[in-house]
């Protein structure tokens, strides 16, 4: 092995890479929030909806959980233009990630819905709550604490998943790593630095989410 | 759009393309199953090395913990690139398949270590004390006390993670491993419609992942029931 690692050529690009990390977080937040909304809607349908709607939701979840996100985004990015829908790479990735996260967050929130006692729902129904009111005022406050750890876990997964956006030339952290790589040809140096940035980024997110959970719900989450 | 696809379909599902996709499917299967199996074994080793009452001496524990924490926090694509360039720069002649396989093993080990840790922790403390009181060696504690009880907890989630690695191998198309996603990209470049190419592999991925996931769910239901009874 005759290769010497030279980091000095890459360190100058770290601020540029960190700028990509901002876009990474942005994509993660967008896809997580959209996925959370999809998941909440789907979990409500699975719990309160009619049978055809339930089957449709189950089909959506099974399909998206059992196929790779990368191919889902390829499909959105290359097939929809044939049908006349042109999407920017960023939009295609954001939509793909949201739909994918939506499937996982449906599963997570469905489990939360099932943990609710039947009497609570009966009482709310007796008092004339509509289903959206029931979900928002009765179900969510009850399951928020139990759902917080798996939801924050999913957010961390979203942060890491955004690296797939690089394949579609979105200039987030990994995308910018490709740029720096083609500029300096210090490949291993660039990607090892990016790996460290990802570790730190997700660690910061984990700690922040754990503190937020402690403050909001007194959840004693462990970071490690 | 549909007319063109109907026109394309017989050509797309011709014998040459089916052979091509079949080969890619085999590569995806080998990559994910062999990678996951090897990685899971290493992961179990890491979990055993992390446990203070098994083989967890301090340096080993620190190293294993650092490995697990770091490798679970790096995206698959970035890991793949690191492994790819590390192989390239070390001058070893490794096939692209090997590079992808090593990446899957490295990831699988980190995730399996966490599952195995949960399994080991599921063994109640009095059992450890009893084994210690009877002067069991660490190896006997592991094989006679821990393993028989924790495999029920460890086995079902492994299938879920295996599905995760089948899906991750699609990213190996980035370095040019001949697996399903790369095959679809090549066919797409050859002029077949994107719907046929990517639609077909989506179905193929589903056909691999779904049964794997179902096995895990069935096992979880069965083993869980027996553990309660």
C-alpha cells in the first residue's frame, strides 16, 4: 500500500461540506414531516376507516416497505416525465423520501393507535367527536409520549437516507462530497470526513431530540 | 405512453433480457443474503465482546461500542464509497461485488450487534447469578444459558434487517455492481421505457423482500407466543 492520506487538500472544503449538511437536514425535516402527516392519516384510516380504504393503505405500506427507496425515486424521476410530470431532482427525492417515510411512520403510528384503550374512543364517540377531532384531541395526546422515541429514531434514519439524493445530483452533504472529490481527487479523505460529519450530525440530532423529549414528555431516552 | 409500452413489452421480456435480469437478481440475492449472514455472525461476536459478564474486557468493549455507534450512523452510500476507495487505493485487486459485499457485512455487523445486545439483556439477572454460583465458564454461560434463551428475541428482527440490506444493495449500483438496479439502468439506457425497467425490478425486489419480511413476522408471532406460555 503506497498511498499516503493527505487531508490538507480537503480540510479547506469542510465549510462547503457543512453547507451541504444544512440541505441534508432540510430534506430530512421535510420528508419526516410529510411522512408523519401521511402516517397519521393512514393510521387513522387503518383504525377508523372502511375496509376498502384500509386495504389500500395496507397495500401502500407493504409496497413501500418492501422495495428500495432508490428504485422508488428512480421510478418517480424517470417514469413520471413519460406521463407529462416533470420534477426537479430535489422534488423527486423529497417526494420519494416522504412516501417512503410515510409507510414506516404508518406502521409506527398504527402500533400507537392500537395501544389506546377502547373505552377512551367510545367515550369520545359518545360525546360526538368526529374522527379527525377524535384523532387530534384524544388519540394523539395519549400516544404522543409512547410514540416519541420511535419517531425520533425515524428522524435519524431520514437524516442518513438523504444521502441517496446525491445520486440525483442534489448537492446535499454526500452530493457535495462528490463535487469535492472530483475537484481534489482525494477520494478516501473526502468520504472519510463526510462519514465523520454524518456521525456527528446524527449524534447532535439524537441528543437534541432526547433533550426535547425530556422537556416535552419526560421521556428518558438513551442516546447510546 | 401506454401504446409505446405495449409495443415495447414483448421486446423487453425477450429471452436475452430475462437472462440478464435473472443474473442481476442472483447477484442481488447473493450480495444481500451472504452479506447479511456474515455480518450477523460478526455482529453477534461484537455483542458478546460488549457484554461485561461475557467477554467484555474494557478495551474490547470500547472498540466494539465505538464500531457499532459509528457504523450505524454513516449512510450506506458513504460507507460504500469509503470501502470502494479504500480498496482502490490499497492496490488490492477486488471485484466490485467484493467491495459491495464488504460494505453490506460492515453495516450488518453493526446493526446485528444491537439486536444481539437486546437479546442478551433479555436474559434475567438471576440466571447470570445462578450460572456464576455454579462456576460456569463464560463459554458455558454463553452456550448453555444465554444462547438458548435469547435466540427467540434475536432471530425475528434479523429478518427485518435482512430486508433492509436487500434494499440497500440497490445503492451498490452506484459503483457499477451488476445487480437489479444497475441492470434496470442499463436496460433503460438501451432505450426500453423507464416504466418497464424500473417497474419490473420494483416487482422483483418486492418478491424477494416481502417473503423475507413475512418469515420474520411469522417467527415473531410464534416465538413470542411460546415465550409467554
